[in-house]
């Protein structure tokens, strides 16, 4: 359980550091994630219709 807690603490610390030091990086990652999801959905639709 201590390993999981350590990981959770590390993740929270990393997220807060990103928020403070690189606020635009968060939006870049969110945008990149949205583009990937849209590309997958378009690919699935093309495969189903093709």
C-alpha cells in the first residue's frame, strides 16, 4: 500500500508542478489527446463503412 501512496503523491506533485511551471503544456496534452481520440473514431467509421 505504501508504494501506491508514494505513486499517488508523486503523480499529484508532478501535476502541480506542470500546472505551475507549464500551464500551456496541459492544454497541449489535452488537445493532443482529443486529436488522437478523434482520429481513432474516424478510422473506425472508415473501416466499418469501407
